[in-house]
């Protein structure tokens, strides 16, 4: 004996449909005093008058000195290079900065974080060494050259 399969009828948008109603129980949370300014007809009328859609939330303006960036392509390249460099850092360190190169840059740029950067391995701990004198150092008062290069001349 065959099993009876439930057949789901194929419907189109042109067929009559069963109406569906929703009834609010208790006090409605809809703020009716915004009805006029939210009506699409009124929004379009205001746009036709002044050319501005007023209900759209605008983002906050950001200001800064971007004079070093000469064009859009250069800015994109800078961002891409920063992201690529950030991806070379071990994942556990990236996770500390929420995988955000900007947060990492702020941390590295702060001189107060020098000890933490040493612990992470970004700064090599080297003993304070006296810098060797360069060839441009003046000849000491004794008249003898101070570097091996000056002695050979």
C-alpha cells in the first residue's frame, strides 16, 4: 500500500490570500506623535522642497591632518601594507589587540609601552653600549687621530 504524501499547492502572488491580523494586547509601545514625520508621503514632499532626506542619520565627521597622503590609491596602499604587516605578528599577540591594526599601532606608538614591547619581543634588549667614534670626530688635542681610518691616512 502506498504512503499518502501531503501535497503542498503551488501559489502565485495573483491568487487570493488569507488575511492576517495582529491585535495589540495592553498598551502599545508605538509613539503615535511621530506618525506625521515618518509618513513616506511627507518625507518625499520635504525632499522635493529642499532636496534633503532629513530622517537619515548622518555619521560623525572626523577631522585630521591627512596632508601627507597625496591620493586615494596611496592611502589604500598604506592601509593594505599596514594590514599585511600586522598579519605577520603571531596570532596570540594580534588577539590582544582585537585583530585591529589600528589598536596595535596606537599601543606601539605610546612610549610608555616600551617595557611591554620588550616582553613581546618587538624590541631587543641590548645593554647600553658606548657608540664608537665616527670618522667625523675631531682630532683630539694631542694631535693623534682617534679612529683607525684616520690613522691609516
